[in-house]
C-alpha cells in the first residue's frame, strides 16, 4: 500500500522537478576585451622577436628585385609581401617598424603621464598660486599646434628617436595634468582625507597614501587611450620627415616612400597602413575596456534584478525585498484605503471620505 493518499477526483500529485543550475556566463565586457588584448600582445611579440622572425635584413637593398609583387619569387628569393623601390623586403621592414612605433608610443606615454600626474597632483594639493601657474601653463601647451611644436623641436634639437619622444611628451602632458588636478580637488574634500589632516598627518603621507590611489586609475585609463594616438603621431612625424631617419624602418616613412608608387605598387602603402590600422584599433578597443573596468561612474550593474535560475522569479535588492514583506496594515496609515477601491475613490484629499469629515 502506498504511503501517499490522493483525494478522489483530484489529479495525482507529481514531484516537482528541480531546475538545473544555470551555466556560468562570461560578462560581455570581459569577453569583448580578450580580442584586442590578444592583438596587442601579438604586436608586442612581433616587435620583440623581429630579429628572429624577419626573413631578410630590413636594410638590405637588392635593386634586381625592386618592386617585386607579393607572393612572388624574384631571383631565387621569395618575398611574401613584395619589395620596395630599393628591393628591400616589405615584411621585414614592417616587423622592424613595429618596434619603432611601439617603443615611441610607450616611452611617450610613460614620460608625459609621469610628469603630468606629478604636476597635477602638486597643483591640486597646494592650490593657490601653484595651481594657477600650472594650469595656465597647461592651457598654453594645449593652445600650441602639434606640428608647429614638432617643427620647432626638430629644428632646435634635430630629428631623432629621442627628440620625437620629447616632442610628443611636450604636447600630451596637459591631458594628465587636468585629470589629476580635478581628481585631487575632489579627493581632498572627502572625509578620510579631512580626518587625516585633522589629526596632523604630514601632507606627503596623505598624498601617497590617500590621494594617489584615487588618481592612478584615471591616469591609467587616459594612458591606454593615449597609446593609440601616440602611434598615429609618430607615424605622422615620420611621414613628413621629422621622425626617425632612414634607413631605420618606420611605418610612417614606409607610407611616405610608397605614396608615389600607389598606382603601380599598391602593396607599398597597403600593408604598412593595415599594420598601423590594426595596432591603433586594438589599442583603442583595449583602452575602452580598461575604462569600463576602472571608471567608477561606469561600474553600475546593468541587471539589478538577476534570475536565480530558469523558471524562478528574479530577486531584487535587499531594500526592495524588505519593503515587499511589510504588511498592508503596517505600510498604510489607519483609515487609508488601498488605491483603486470604492472607499479610496470617494475619499477626500486627506484620506477621509466626505461623510467622515461631516
């Protein structure tokens, strides 16, 4: 005899099925940042291993194989991406050109970022005439055109790799200074900083312990976004002859040399341009991902009501669940009727009916 009893005429009871746990899902932001991060790592590996993976010497000229088409053998040598007007292998020069672009961009970001953050923190902490002087210098630096300053620096110091970094750093440090200055002004008014000042903590300790941790995430976001722009600026300077000088391989100089052969040798500008486009795109996408992860104003969850599993209702935040557990008699004053009822419709402006007021 079965232990379960059933009521005559009622449907038999069936055991409830436990829903299977939902599979863990990867956040879209994390999945979106994997591809650009992998692309940037690939560019870094190519730049570091350029002497090992380059099929030819990037500066070796072979006039007999000049302007060879891609994927074609010329005089016993196979050039995957063809050769330029001097017979130099385009693929090898692209590999070596990545070293110049990445090195200049990274050095510029480090120099301008360190100097800009330091000056901005000092200006925001001491304020007064120090802050006014620093911010006015930043405004002057922002008002000078980039190429005009580049021509001035190259005319005084001469074209070289170090001078390119100096020129770009002189142009880009105000971006970090403005971010650091605004962040310090906002941080020094917080309770933990004011409390540290009240107990007599030294200013150097407060800045290094409390202020810099608030400024550095914003500086990292700006640096990742500036990295791709520095690659474009370096290529622009090399394109007009103010960057690294021949025979050093650079993407900008390769574009400049191949512009006169666009109609006859399309590969001279296509492949360096694609390499430059791919690096800038990957760095910008990676910068957007870093900004989404580190920017506190964009860290609010887009799904506040998450589902526990398939078929189960979603759970709201704690304050909403606590409010839903309040009994109707506790949540509504005495004499007030639920909305939509005849008593509520006939009630006056203060929750009483005209008959009660009379």
